[in-house]
C-alpha cells in the first residue's frame, strides 16, 4: 500500500446483509470444503455485521458467495477515507443506475398473458391411461424433510448398516420426514422449495397446480407464474432468461432482467433430475447462482428422490406426500367423471371402487392407490373388470395390458 493513502472501505447495506447471511449460513461448509475461506473469519464476521472492510476483501467474500458485490454494498454512504496527500488513487466504481420497475398496469398485463397460456397448456393433466384430469381439482400435501447430517457422508458404512432397504429404498439419502402440510401452505411459508418425490408421485402436476393457483390468486397472486420444463433448456447459461422472454413475449432480455431484479416472478422449474450427471451438476450450479442473484423472486424446483446429488443449500426440502384416503376418493371421482358420458353410471362406478379399496382383502391394492400413477391404473382396471384383482401380480398383469391397449 502506498504510504499516505488509506484503503478503500466498503460495508454491506441492510438488504445486502440479509442476502449475504442467507448465502453464508447455507453455503459456508461447501465453500470451505471446495475453496477454503476467502479471508479471515474476523473479516467475514465484520462483513456480515455491516462493518466497513477493505474493498478487495469485500469483493472476495461476495465472489465466494456467488453474489454481485455492487448489489450487496451500501454505495450510498461509502465509508472511504480520502487520501491525506495529493497522490491519486483509483475511484470506487459508480453504483449501477437504479432500475425503474414495471408499472402495476404492465405487471397485470403480463400476468394475464401468462395465465391465458397456462390455462391452455396446463389446465389438464394427461394420464398414462390416455385420459386427463382437471389440475385445479387436485390437492397436494407435502412433508417437510430434515437436512441430512454431514455425518452420513463421513460415516457412510454406518449409515448403510441402519438403512432399511425394504422400507426406504426410494428415499435413500433423504432426511427424515417431519410435519405433513398442505402444498399451498408450504409455498406461502418458504420462498425457495425443492420438491422431491418418486416417479409418478405428482411432482409435475403439483407445479401446474401451483401455476394455476397463482393465476387464481390463491397463492402469490401479485406475482407472474413462470413454468419451465428444465430438460428443454438448450443453453442453461441464459436458458431460463430466454424462456421467460419467450413466455412473456418480451422484446429483449433487459426486460427480463428488470422483472427478475424487482422480484415479480414465481418461478416453477420442473425436472432437475433429467439429463446426464454432468448436465445436472452444471444446471444445479446455474440455478444456485441464479436463485441467489435474483433472491427477491419465489422459486419451486422438482427432483426425483432417487437423484440425491443436488446441492442447493438455500432451498427448503419437501417431499410429495402419498395421497390420503380423501384425496384418493377425489381422484377416483374425477377420473370416472372425465372418462365417460353417462355421469350417473360413472359416479356409481367410482363409489363401488372406493368401497372395494377399503376392504381388508384389497389391502395390497389399496397401498398402491396412494400413488397417482398407480391409482390411474387401478381406475382403468376396475373400469374394465368391474372388480379388483385379488392378487397383486394379477393386478400388474391387467395394468400392463390396460396401458398397452391405451397407448
């Protein structure tokens, strides 16, 4: 340092502190393991407390947290000292110009445009049977899932010894289930959600349900719902922004940036588990950085339970809950209502199936009914036979024939 010139100092703004603490407390272990501490713990403490620190140290910490330092810094009241001699020093870069948000009228227009598209593309849920159900009539619950202790990765052999393969194979590597709550409540309570679930559990249907619920102002009614199928992204570097631009029919990516920076979007990202391992890792890194940069928005991401290599520490994990008895009844009634012309006859068939599912002799089939994929098959087989097979292998045989005939 040149004698007589004091270092440039920066401190985080109140909003920047909140953003940085969220990133640090959720990512500290990964940062330390992968690249070590960006600076001393004392400097990091001062940074997180909003105390002035050296500009270079400030920028190092922000880079490690994958944050834009100019968005974190309080540049309106910079605590820099002036040099006590006539020697020159590089000025602090000016803050980016303030972004004027879209007017309420423009946001309402974009919401309407987006919701009209969603109503056309996502209002009906296509089933493997070839039938479809109205998404708005479905209900979803989720379990909060505890974070996995790092001891599992350190003492993996011990974890395997206590692991119940028969009961927990499809939940391998997940934390314990906690409270079961309504899906809409989870969305209201947590700004970033990772929705986990085994194949056929209804993850994609849940996202469509959320998008339409947003359009109906049942949840985040002031935001614009954006539903993106992640496997369709050709370029994950700018793919999300380009998808938003296309969905909202915006003229350029600057308008997308404006929406993201002002926190106007409800982003529903489906299918993190698709693609090769390297593609998933690259995409996860992009989403992690993207969600921290545009933290004002709401995020929901889906992934199969069997894909356990995700690393999104700022997201709250939930798991799609199995259908309860009331949800099974509602699904069954909707299925028969949508698949025939004689409504009275279809209503009676639904009632008969619900009765048979409650019989103890059909316990094996009843257990399968908690999964929407299998419940679709159960309805189809019952519609054909007017009764349920007594043995599970007979049901599987009939289900296979049913799906092959429909497809």
